[in-house]
């Protein structure tokens, strides 16, 4: 089985952090877009309390907490598959299922429920 040279050099921890950093970057871009809209709307409706400084501060605090959650979740999601992948082992059926479901796990999509998940 061929393995990516840069992934093998970094090990599970480094590769997991690189993966999680990509997720965090995408998350921060989304947060920035939301904050831009909130700031733009704040100037248009001065009487609306939802766009006050208090709510913006709360939004920033929640954004930081959610960014931390994305980082931890990203490492947790990918680390399970990286252990066998970086060693070059052939995955068991259960490990194959975990690897196939990574995209669904990272998106946090629970709308499809168990129906959408791949099983052994």
C-alpha cells in the first residue's frame, strides 16, 4: 500500500492537526461572513437590540468556543483512520466504515441519521 510521504513523516498527531487546521480555517471564514452581515445590518436598524454591542460580543465569544470545538472534533474524527493508514495496515471492515463516514462526521450532518451512514 502506498502512503503519502508527508503524512508518514508527520505522524498521526501532526497530520490530525493539519486536517483540523483546515476545518478551523473554513469555520473562521464562515464566522467572518456572519460577522460582516451582522455589522452591516447594525447600521441599518439602530433600534433593533439584536445588533447591539452586547450581541456582537456574545457572537464573538460563541464563535471562539465553536472554533475550539471544531479543532477538537477535527482531530478526533481523523485520528481514528490515520492510525492504520499511516502504518500501512489493511483496514478491518469496521475501520473501513469509519474512514468512509469521515465526511459525514466532519459536516455534523445528523439530518440523514443512520440511514445515510455506511455500515459493514
